[in-house]
C-alpha cells in the first residue's frame, strides 16, 4: 500500500468517524424536545431521529459543495491538510460532548480546515468572500434570527390558544411536536451530513481517485449513501448529556414550547441548506429555545447555562484553528 493511498483511507475513516460523532453529538438538536416532554421514549426518539436524519442527508448537495470546494480551494491542499482538519473537529466534538456543551460541529470542521490550509499554503487557498458570506455572517446572524423566530412563533401559539387550559394544549401539541421534531431531524441531516460528503469528495479529488469536470464539483452517489447511513447510526447511539442540556437546562420545555422551537429552527436550517450555507444547527436550536422561553417568561431562562453555551460558540473556530495548526505542524513532515 502506497503512502498516498494510506493517507486517503485514513482521511475517509476519520471523516466517517466525524460524521458518526456529529450524529450523536448533534442528535439533541432534533430529539431533545420530544424526549424532555415525553412525547417519545428516548429509544423511540433516537430511532425516529435516525431515520429522518439519514433521509435528509440524501436530499441535497449545496452545503457539500460549499465545504468541498467553496471555502477552501481543493486543488491547492493535501490529504494531510484534510486529515488535520477532521482530527481537530473530532477532538473538539468529543471535548464538548464530554462537558455536555452543544457547540458547533460545523464550525469545528471549518476552523480545522482554515488552520491546516493556512499553515500549509498561507492565505491563498482560502476563499474569503465565501467564508464571510456563508460562515461568518450566518455564525453571528443565525442565533439572532433563531431567537427572534422562536419568540414570534411562541407568541403566535400563545395568542392562538390562550383560551385553552394548559393540560389540553400540551396534550394536543404532542402530535404537533412530533411533526416539528421530524422536520428538525430532516433539516439537520440535510445540512450537517453534507459537510462530511464535501470533505470526503475533496479527499477523493486530492488523492487522484476522482476527477472533476473543469469548473464543476459534484458529490458521488456512493458518498451520499455512506454519509447518510453513518450519521443515522451516530444519531441512534444518542448524546444524552447534550440532550439534557438542550431539553431541560436552558428552559423546561412543554409540548407547545418544544414544537415552537423546532418549527422555528427547522425553517431556518432548511432555508440555509437551500443556499449552501453550512449552518450551525446547534446555534439555531439553542437560541430558538431561548426565544421561546423569553416569550413565555424571560426569567425562566437559566442564564448560567446560556453563558457556558455562548462561551463554547465563541471559542470553537479560534480553538480549532490553533489545534489544527499544531496537528499539521506535527504531520507535515509526512511525504505528500
């Protein structure tokens, strides 16, 4: 086995590990609300989420194209660059999972790519226009939009059903919440699984296994299927520490508030996916829940938990850039 083939296989294995970890790390985005409100049991919820996550992963390629060829020019990097980026994202996801912090897998991967690409070839491989438009602006804008839409949806629900008794509302909204959670799982698969698709395709091009037509970047069908299955399996393994944070530590969710948060978040993620924006679903879901909590009662939000979450958001990209630079400094002496 040649060194180049060994590196390519290593990249694909680590990429699928990232996809799997992304599944259990971010499964809270889609199923935390239905678990915390007891609409489904934890076992039923993860199976429900896994099926829809896998389905969503097969429904588009716009985000995969952004990751695979939009932010970093794939023809100017090496397999070592991609490997370091993936290792960084995996390490960061495991660290934040251990502490129960819903950080962004997307930003961890992008930070890893930026760090290793920079130390390999300077600023030349980085497309700053795409980086600003599809990463930096959404990174700051999407949490605000998530909060506002979550607040507005919850206000609308409260206005529409204010005459009903709380127990009647929550009983009826259990079915509505199931639909909303299903949309959230579908949108998460559509956005997050595509990031791994883009990285694997980038690696196949860099390794000379896949040749792209001039000026084009496409995702092979077999890459889509493998990534969809891997994320679904990751979702089925659960991520109970983060589910607890998302489902009860920010605010105590009820079926009506869980449905409002999921409808708000899924609408944003679906729109972002259509425009090829690798959005942080974690940011959007978290702030949608905050918006819902504010609409109900602002004092119900637990600010100490929010502070920990925001700290993880702020630190993700810079920490992953630094971590990736360190990893590449170690691995750069491996022959290309």
